[in-house]
C-alpha cells in the first residue's frame, strides 16, 4: 500500500444492521508511514438494487438507486505521517427496502471512502457494507390471522378401464408467520377409488421474481415433510408442523425490481394432485390477542393423533388440539396418515426445536442462547436463501439448477440451521415413487 499503512471504515458500536430512518455513523481511519498529499477525502453512502438474467452476473440488466450521499470530510491538504480519524454520519431514507442477495440480483448498501490524490498519483479507496432491515408487520396485512386453505378434486383412470375420484384439501392455521414460528398444517385426503395413492408431500417454497425484460422466477424448497399414501376407498387426515427458518420477508417494500412470495404446496404424485396455500413471512408476528382469536373448531369433530412411523420425528410436537373446521368427513371413519420423513430433522434423528419467539424482533433475543453473541443486539434477518430451480417466463429455456449458498450478515455467520439442505421437490417425488413401486 506504499505510504498508506491503514485505510479502514468502522461503524459506531460496530453496528452493521440498521433500520429505515436511522442514522449510520462511523469513522474513517487512516495511517501513513510518510506524508501524503490529497485533493480531498470523501465518504459516500449508497443503497441500490441490480438484477440480471444470468446467474451471479454483476453486469446488471436493470438497476435502481435508493440513495447516494457524499460527504467531504477533509479538503485539499497533506496528511502527516501517523494516524488520522475522520467521523461521518448519514441518514438512511425511510423508504429504503430490506437488504437481499440472490443469484440473479441483490439489494446492497455500503459506505465508501476515497482519498483523492493529485494528478498522476494513486487514489485510495476503502468500503464496508451494511445491512438494512425494513420490518414487515404482519398485523398490517388484511385477514392475516385467518387460515389459508385450498381444495381440489381429481378424476383419474387406472387399470385402463376403471376411473376414480380423489379430493385433496389443505389448511394452515394462519396466513402469516415469523422465523422461528410453527406452521400448523392439516391435510385431508378422500380416496374414492380402488387404487392406493402415492405419498403426500408438503413443501414450504420461496419464489423470488426478478423483473427484468424477460422476468426470471427463482424457486427454492425451504423445507419438506412427507407422509404415507392413502389406501383405496379410505378417508385420511395428516397433521404436520414446519418451523419457519430465518428467511427474507415477503415482498420487498420500496423495491420495484425484486418480489418475494411464499407458499405451502401439498401434493400427491399418484394420482397427480396439488394445492397451494399462499402465506406471508414477516418480522413482527400476528397478534393473536383475545380480540383476534384463531378460527374455532366444532366440538363434535375430534381426531386422535396416531403413532408416527418409527425413526421419524416432526419438526415440532403436534399440539393436543381440536382439528380445524372442514376436516371431518361427516361421520365417516378417518385414518391418521403417518409421517415418513422431515427435512427439518438433525443428524441425530431428533427434531429441531426452537422457541416460537426465537427469531422475533427483540433486542438481545435475536438468537437462541447457544448461538447468541455478546454483541448480538440487532434483530436477526436473512439476506439470502439461494435457490434450486430458476426458470424463465418465455422461450425454450431449460431450467438450470443453481448452488447459491446461504448468506447472512457477518455477526450471524455461525448460525448452523438447517443442518443439511432439504431435498428438492424432484428428489422427493423420485424417492416417493421408488418407495411406492417397491410396495407393488
């Protein structure tokens, strides 16, 4: 570095996560071995979004800027040999969106310092990123406390001449969740045929839309749980739970180039049947006060919880509660579907357990005790989740799997959840088919 021995940017209290409307302050530190002439020393604070049709391509197809402020901390002069400090402060706009980074684009914020030297001399630059969390309050989403539900009826043929009918119905307890919270999922399958069904699969899926001229949709399976099939002529119910891991929030308020959506997909491979339940992921949990209770269940409809398949544990123990309305079969006996596998299971075979408030927006409680650092005063949030299945809206483009890793702010880089990546939808279907065929 020649004359320049140190050129660094530090933030006040080493804070790296900020909220809209906050001030970001810090110091530019310079240490030189000899005197250094300069025309100006400037500090710039910038926030922007860039997207592309190509994976991990920094040559953005489209860009938008949220703010770009420059402060001159020193005018023309000479830095004597030794250490020098220059304080700075910027105000973050209220409308700035949450930080995000994916394989096709990102929303990024950084502070950059530049020593502008005389002509023919080398200019010096230093920069440091910071992260923005624009909280999504789920209580501001209409009807968020209600359940999300969907139903489909499938008519199919088997053994060439026979026909059958299948009803698939699914329901989640809420329409919005925060990381660490449990999604309670209830599924009903009415098999009005003489053929056993294939396994049932429930997936928590993230869909990121990059709004280029030819939009890219990037899908990622966050968590999956698989249940057994339903025998011919039987009606069965399946109740499972999925813990929401650290995820970027739904939508990205203030950003017009990237959208984030989440949904629960419940599907059968044989016969092909699928329902989707749109949900929101936010930062402030739904307020389930007495004035906003969960939908009640009828007293006459009570289901027993059957023992689960040996060696398979759910992500969270099923609650001893009455089932949701609409999941009883009008006096018809109903079986309980056992769970076969769950992606939220650690290597020891034990379920992953977390407090529902483990990731809520509360200073000092952003991480469970075993993962909390002494300076973890900022709320936990995830900058990126990566992806597994990108695809395009038009043209004959073959989907290309990506391998973008989980990216977290520096102070949360030790977070080890999930323990292993969940299987993709195709892998799960393949496994289900193999298991189903082996029983034939």
